[in-house]
C-alpha cells in the first residue's frame, strides 16, 4: 500500500520550466516503478514518463522526450518530473502513480495521487 501526493504545479509561461514532486508513504516505495501521467481538459489521461525502482531505467512519451526528466530519491521516497521548454499543449493535471513493475501502461498502475494542475500560458 502506498499513498502519493503531488506538488509543484502552477502557472508558467510558454518556454518556461517547472518541477513537479511526488511524495510517497509506505515502506515499499523503493520496490515500485513510478510514473507520471497527465490529463488535459476533455482528453483522456496519457502516459508522460516512467522510472524503474532503481532509477536506472526511464521511459518517456514522444511528446515530452528531450524536455522532461523523471528522477527519484528512494531515501526520501520522492519522484520528480523536471519539465522544460513548456508549451500550452503541456497544460494538464499531472498525476504520479506507482506500479509493481516499470511500465507505460496506465492500467498497470495500482496507486495514484490526486494530481496537480500545470497551466502553460502562451
């Protein structure tokens, strides 16, 4: 069992940067693969990035590759998403999630945070 809470969302101008953080509770955090997803208004939730339990493997959606970086600190039980070169198309609610493996599949994530809003103005 793990509980997740995102922070760091907000309003940023196009071209700017933002860092999202996700804090986890529970003793098993270091064994979970972690992911970030996002859902724009009127659209389905989509995969953004994932990281393995060790942090050695990372995966990104093509739309964010080269602009976003996922990382984790198992000692602090946190996972972060550094976002740069933001565009209005990145506007969405961003969710962190935990899975038993490293996956890009939404249906394989068992635990989800409440989400944090990211708004990019043009």
